[in-house]
């Protein structure tokens, strides 16, 4: 849902989109957002440039400024090529889909080589699975379970997760953010 600017929206619902110094979001999913307090503090500390504002002012007894909706870091932050291994990132790599049956509900993760048989918790051994398939496979080896894997697990790059994240847009998108989101997506003829 794209939200238009309004002075009636509570400040807590006015985060700032954070762009790297190259004007691309630090991350797409989760979208790089800072609460309004952190955005204003960074403006005063001269760590960011204001790119766009909400149609809303914040005031103190001696000061008034427009509330930033998009800010850009003044110093470029080099992002890691490979993301952290987290449950969320495993789900994102696998597009929030069970890698056995394709279900998108009641998700957990499964070790192809169970921990009880020496399996490790890493990118190449863990997949997203629905609870039903996870219980069905149980503590058996994947190779002896009789189950079919839709996609072999792999260690994703940040770009892999960004690509997948574009399929799951956030619930809140302010209109001032649209010029900075998805501009590096390949255009179709």
C-alpha cells in the first residue's frame, strides 16, 4: 500500500527510508528504515543528507524543520557480499516456501542431514519446510526419506536476497520513497 503524506499520521508511523551514499537502499528486505528520531538525530550530526521530506513539521520551542522521509548516508557503507545466516534469511532465500511441497504456511526449517546424524546448521544443509513435511521427514537422512527437494540449498549473496525480497514488498510504502526503490530492476521490453 502506497501512503500519501499527511499531517494526521502519528510520528511513529513516519520512518525515513535510508539510502547508501550511492542513493540505493541499504537493504530491500527488510527495507532499510530508521525511526523519525534516529533520522533527525543523524541530520543534526551531519551523517546524512535529506533527500525528501514528509509534508509534516516537527517543532521545539526554538526550532522547526520538515520531517525527513528519505535520507542518504554521506559515507558509503560497503555491504557484505554474503548475508548473515538467520532463520529469516533462509526463509527469504527459499521465498517463504516449503522446499518439499511448495506450501507457504506454518513454516519452519529442516536439516537435510539431521543434527542427530552429524548435520550442521548452515546454508548448504538447512531448507525451509512446512511443519507437515518436517514431521514426515523426521530424523531420517534426506537421501533415504523418499522426499523430493524443489531446489538444492545454497549460500546466497546479498543480491540474491534483494532479488527475492522484491517479491515481498513491505506493507507500508510512502510515496516519496518510490523514486529510490526498485530503480535498479531490469526493465522489460
